[in-house]
C-alpha cells in the first residue's frame, strides 16, 4: 500500500518588536491585519527579518502538520 503524505500545515505568529500581534492561519492573520495573504508571506521571508529595525511587523511560520505513517 502506498504511503500518503500529509499536506504540510502552517500557522503564523505575527510580531511587532517583542509583542505578539496575532496568530493563526495565513488567512486569519491577513484578515486581522487588513492585508492580503501575500503580505503575510512577505512578512515571513528572511529578507523582511533582515530589514527589520525592531519596530516592524515580522511573521514566523510554524509547522503544525502531523507526520503520520
């Protein structure tokens, strides 16, 4: 029988400095912030984190998928 890989699932945590602004799916965070889902993708990129001076929004992508075999 073939193994079926589970789709990877992610949640996002949005920070501004040391404060957590929101967390949830990409869609939930985008709705909360009033931005497009692509903006959440950008906030999670390494270049965005590198450019941040401590007062901008940053997203951390958290893997929540379960690996079942």
